[in-house]
C-alpha cells in the first residue's frame, strides 16, 4: 500500500516538477556513468606498470612510467573538475545562466584551467606558458568570443522572433552560413590573433608535401608552421579551406628539425655540433635522441597522408552533413517545444518565456539523452574514419613511417597505450595506439 501511495504522490506532482526531476535525474545518471568509466580506466593506469609486449622494443620503461603517472594525474583532475561542473549545473539554472553565463563560466573555469596548465601540464613537462601569457591569452579569448557570440546570438534571436511558423528553417540556414564563414576565416583571421603562423620554408619537406598533395588531387595552396611550442609541447597537424583553396598547418612541435624544444634539449645536454664526430659520448647522444621531440620528414609525410585521407575519403564532408542534419533536427524540435510553458516554469520562469532561455533549456537539458546517444554514435564513426585514413596512408606507401610516427606522437604526448575497452569505446574518438599499430603491422614494410 505504501508503495502505491508513493507512486500516486509522484503522479500528482506538477508537470513542471516532473520535467525538472527527470532532467536532474538524467544529468546525474550520465555523471555516474562517466565516473564509472573513468574508474575503470584509472584502474588500468594503476595496475599496468610494465610495457606491453607489443611495445617492448619501441617504448622504454621510463617513458611508459611517465605516461602512466601523467594519465593518473589527468584522471584525478577530471574527476574533481567534473564533480564541480555537475554541482555548478544544478545550482545555476536560469537567471545566472542568462545574465552572467559566459563571464561566470570563464571565472569559475579559470582556477581549473590554471591548475591543469601550471600543475598537471607543468609537472609532466608540457606547459611552455608563463602566467602573464596565460592570463593575456584568456582575456583575449574571452573578448574575441564575445565579439562573435553576441552579434550572432542577437541575429539568431531576431530571426526566431520574425520567422513565423517556419522560423526553424531560417534559423538553421543562418547557423549554417555562420559556421561555414567561421571555418573559412578562422585560420586566416582568428587563429593568428593567438599564434604565429609562418609559411613552411622552401626545402625537401615542402616539395614532398606538394608532390603528395598533387598525387591525390588535393588543391593545396599554402603550407604553414604554427608556433605551438610557446604554449605546449603537444603536437598536431590539420588542413582547412573550401573548394580549391586548401591549406595545411603543421605545429612546430610536430617537426623534429623545427621544434624549438629540441634545441633546448640539446643546449641542456651541453652537446655542441662536431664535424669530426668526436667529443660527444654515446651516452649523451642516446639521451638527446630519446628526449628529442617530433617526427622526421618521412613520418610527417605519413601523418599528412593520414590527414589527407580524411579529405579524399570524404570524411570532412560527411561530418559537415551529419552536423547540419543534427542542427536542423534540433531547430525543428525546438520549434515544436518552445510553446510549452511548463518547460520555463520548471526552471523558474513563471511569468515570461525568454527565447534565449528556451534555447538553453531545450538544447542543453531536454536534448541531453539524445546528445549522449549521438555523441557515442559519432565516436564510433570517428574511430571508423581513423582506421580508414590509416589504410589510405598505407595505400600511399606510408605504412612503415606512419607506424613509427604514431609511436613517437604517443610518446611525445605521454599517451597511455593501454585502455579499458568500455572506457575506450565510449570516450576515444581515435582508436587506441595498439589497435592502430596492429592494423598497420602487416603492411608496415610496404
């Protein structure tokens, strides 16, 4: 009898409270699921103390231990910052989110960002920033974000207001245009506000990049090197641009011969160049070689072969199409739900229904279950794309160099090569290192 009375009490609750309760319940369910996955992976970090047999010949125990400790610290940080975010999301629901959302987020996120940069990243040798540079960068990012966010949001709200019954079509078209414009101008006008981009000097590497691009009809116009080493020793490479105007961007930390960090390592070792090959002990040479960051030219070409594979196989276009289909669906459902007063009441808006709040409630909370499912599906798709891009690089004859490049990049970034299968499946958009190496292994001599 008591159980049925409890159920009756639940159904007698107002629709507003049931909606809010369901949203809150789902939010914490997702958080507990993520915590469960993180604990599984953390157990892997704690218990895997020896280099896997497959990597015994190519990864030394010192690097393995450094990566293990780095990932342990990162997982601890993620747990506490995630817990704080969950509590914050529960407390700040409506007015604070509307009036102070971006500023509040920036200020409350600053201590976590500082800790991550100057404690976690610093401890494990990745941070290259000073505190002054970090704060200047944070302020600049906030200003640039507001310069983009405020006018775009204003125009979007205006379109929703005057769009009539089919406003969701106009809103979707507007966001499509904005996203394409931002992708087009980002690297040329926004990114240079934060980092220095310089053309890759003439030489063998640039020639080989151009030859490879031409061989697959990639419309390459420029190759840039970005000075990522002033922020972090992490490395990356990407391409951007539409139609016949493609550019490739290489982080200086990816290039062994350009990395400023390699010069610092050489200076620290006290090793000076010698024409006669004498005067440098084999021990010092081995130490410098082991610490050296980045990839050789052949390995850089293999990495680019992988990236260009994404373009050749249509992965970029497919991702854009999926993103826009999702955006259209979200705006359509928003149009269906925006008239439901109980949604606003559930979040404390009894006398008004601000459009911006409606967007936040529906996109951030009501769509939460859908977003979680979509995120997992996109993660699965991304892993499939990564294997396909690796296979494309193999067809270009880059299997051996990509194999060694993946190992070097994993080492440089202290990536932990062992993952819990469930944690990996849910979180990793890129397949774990051992899986990618296994896929390349049979043909790495090609």
